């Protein structure tokens, strides 16, 4: 189970991009996702082409159907979940069913930012 605290820890521990070419986690992710049986006739659930990680079973409208490898900060595995961490979002994939969840990071505003926003006149 991935909780809010787990998500916050993932963002904290994966702040910057790491070289995934030498890392074992990217091939391990592809192996774990290869066991998911796509229902729409695709050959595989995920694949890598040139510089992108492609989630083949996602609809065209899905914003993260193709994730550039340079944007991936980390990959972590939990019981039956795989997470792909970027700076602004986490893609959570259930490795048994193929269900995908997306967590989008909310911007954090400082007290000074909130005060500026309060006193800024609205734009026409």
C-alpha cells in the first residue's frame, strides 16, 4: 500500500535525475511489466524507444504515455507496485493487474508568495 507519507518520501529521496542506463532498475521495471497481459492486443505493456519509456496500453490522451528517460528521477518497487518518479509526478503501476494511478505534486507556496498573491490586483 502506498500512502501519502510514502509518496512524500519518494519525492524527497528522488529529487534529481540519475543515470538510468547503468542502473539495474530500468530493465527490472521492464521485466516486471512484461508479465502484465495487455487486453487491447499490444505486444507489451511498456517498452523503450530511443529516449522514451512508452506505456503501450495507455490511451493516446494520457499525458504520460511517453516519459522521456531524462525526466525520470527514480524507479522504486513495492509489494505488487512499481513507481516511476519524476520531479512533478509519480506514476504508480500495479504489476499484477496493470492498473495505473498518477500522483501529481501540488506546488508549495511560501508565506511570502501567499501574501503577494493576496495583494496583487487581478489581471483583466
